C-alpha cells in the first residue's frame, strides 16, 4: 500500500506545480492578447486556441487535486446525516464506482486520441493535435488511480477497527 | 428491467455521495454503448468545449474571485458601503446586501460569500441592535444574491450550455437582479424601523477615507460592467483583464497576498473548483448529445404538453422543479438540466435568455430552501447555529424573494428589454 500512496502523493504535488505554472501563463498571456488586440491591432495568432487548451490542462490538474481532497461536486445532505461508520462505507463504495467510471472514460479518451493521431491532425504551429489533448486520457487515468487508491486505503483500515480517524469528519 | 436496476443503482449512488460527474458519465457511457456507438463520442463532445471562446473566462474569473476573497477586499467593501449608506433606515442591512451581491457576482456563490463576508458583517449587525434572527436570515440570504450580475460564473455556464450569448445574459440579468435585491432591501428597512436600530449621520471624512482605501478595486465592477455593456470587451476579454488586474492590485499594491505563499495556494484552491466544474461539464456535454440524439427533449415536450397546456402552468411547474433541483444540488451541477429544459421551454414560447434568468433566480432562492439548501448548511456551520434555527430565520426572506421570483418569471420584458 505504501508505495502506491507515495505515487499518489507525487501525482498531487506535480499536478499542483504544473497547475500553478499553467495558470500563471494563462493569466499573463490572455491579458497580453487583450492589450495587443486593443492597443496595437494585432495578437498572437495561435494564442486563443492555445489558451483554451491550457484550460483543459489546468482543469484536469485541478480535478486530480479535487479527487484527493474529496471536493468533487456531489449531493451531500444524506451523507451528513448518517454515522461516521456508515459514511466511511459510503465513501469506499462511491470511490470504487468513481474509479471504474473514470477508467471507462480513460478508455474512451484513448480511442479519441488515437483517432486524432491516425488522422495526423495538427492544431497550432504545425504541432500535432494530440500533444494538446493528451491530457484527457492521462487526467482520467490519474483520477481513476487516485479514487481507487483512496478507497483501498480505507478498506485496508477496516481490520484495524480504526473508524474514528479524524479524516472521516471531513467527508 | 435491466434499465430499471441501473436507474435504481445510480439513484442510490447519487444519494450516498458519488461525485456527480461519475453519474453523468455513467449514463453517457451506458447510453452510447447501448446504441452501439464508440464511447469516444463522449470525449469528442467534451472536446467541443475547447472550441468555445468563453471557456477561458471560467478559470480567469474564478481565480480573480478567489484572489479577492482571500484579500482584505471584503473589509474594504463593507467599510465603504457603511460610510456611504449607513445613515439610511435599515442602512446597515442594505450595506450587507450590496457588499454580498458584489462579492457573490465575483466569486460565483456557493457559500464563499457566507464564509468570507458573513463572518465579517454578522457581529456588526448584532452590535447595531438588529435581532439575531433577522441578522442570521439576512446573512444567509445574501450569500447567493448577486448571481445575476456580471461576471457571475453560473451565467457563463448557462450560456455555454444553452448556446446563448453570454453578453445578452449579462444584460438581461441586471433588472431582475436589482428586483431581487430591492425586495430584500424594502423588507430590511421595514424590519430595521421596527427594531429601532440607531442611525448614524453621514460622515464625509469617513466616507472619503473608505473611498481612498478601496480606490484600486473601485474600477473593477465599472470596467467589467461598462466594458461588456459598452461592447468594448467580450466576457472573455473582461475576464482576462480582471484576473491580471486583481492579481497585480492584491499582490503588489495592497500586498494582501504574499507572492510565494498565498498566490500559489489560492491558485490551486480556485482551480480545484474549476476542475470539479470541468469534470461535470465534460460528461454533461456527452450526455446532452446523447439525449438530443435520442430526441429526449422532443419526447419530454410531447409528454408534458398532454398535461400542461398553458405557458403559465408550465412556468409554475418549472419554478417548483428548479427550486427542488437547486436545493439538492449546487448550481454548477444543476446546470446539467439546462439542455433538457431549454428546448422544452422554447416550445412554450419562452426565450432562452429569459429562461436563463428564471433558471438562475430559482437557483439563487433554492440555495436557501429548507431542509437541504446549501446556504443553510454554510450558515449553520459558520455561525454555529442549528439548521432549524437558520431555516426559521431565513423563511421570511424566502417568502419575500418568491414574490420577486414571480415578477421575474411572469414579466419577461424585465429581462429582455435590455437585450433587444
């Protein structure tokens, strides 16, 4: 379990760093585009398309972190009413389900990306499109992995009878 | 039979707290596979998001809102509003209302306002002799007012999904947004009068000082609203300017946020929300195309129109439906129903822009609906009161807001006048 949790934590760290880097680029470059357009009647030709793809990347990194922090949007009122023990069982079930769905979404995006690789389509600056959309399957893969690891982590604690760990309170 | 079991399983999974995007994803995956279509189609639809210019506005407005929320901007807004309108009867209540509305417009609601601003103004309200019940109700209610004003994220999401121009929606939201605030303001003035809240004379010196404090943030609403309404900017350009400007002002001028510690933390924090929204949007794009392919909206209309023959009756049902949906889900999740209701509403002759305003006004109120509206939970958590207490305090506000909702719903001109 330990090495898996180690990998899991590194996914979170790397996503965090790249997210900050990409969001920084996004803020500066999108402002630059407005300035160029309004004051100099020009703009970076590939800029807007590039920025929109950057949103996908930042979004998937954000979603990777959301998975670890259990901050995906969900209906919570029922889970707040049940005892912690039940809440934890709910958590394990929903995480396994989420891991499965994300795995299927990963497969779906792999076949989408494959189609684009085969058709040799390019996006901007003659760069292949799949460079930009590769994050979709990678994102789902990491998210699926994290959902799975987190529920497994909790299942492994069941024999210890350790239900009352502080983490449960935040579910 | 098979389908019935799957539907039942999904309902249980939703109720025990599955991330909503996994449910939407599951339905899309099942739907496409059942039709024998490669599930890559879902991702093709998801990727269509990247062709919409407004996609870029989502992270930019979100990060700007988070920068503002984490800075001392809330204190500055409250100080200014208090200096300018604190002298009026019920003035402080209106201060709360206006500050919260501006703040919610920037942060997109979902409880951030209650946490950031509510905690700030609640003790002031009590110190000024407003009753605890009224104060609690007001702060809870104010947490979602302002969603109809630019640059509100829910408006942008509605526009993305309903394929309606964001700029028209921003224009359409102004009058209904003001009406929602006006009814609460009137109610507050009346309550303030009843409680004999002390009034402060206007102090020009104090007002000038508050104005100087906030000088760098004052231009924000003006260039966003002015820029969009004046046609100088698109919503996406306004987002780009706002994000950059807020970053520079909060980090280098006010120095409220530290570059190496606060900025990365807030960036991450805000993009977690964007990531969560993107997951839902992506899967919902797939689901939408499946539903349209199956002509579900058409069938839904045929089914509904047998029972619901008049437009008025449809609007009543729509309001009830949205209040329930909005109570159970967050605004960012409730957006999923948009592609279903837009075509049906069109058949009843309801303009998609007006529908957007109805949709958001309903969700604004739904946040307050007992027993499970999100603001009730946020308030109960923030002010350490039971859900029951918060709900009881909020109830009169809900009733007043429903009057406004009826006006907004049944007089479309209020929304559409500025658009045409």
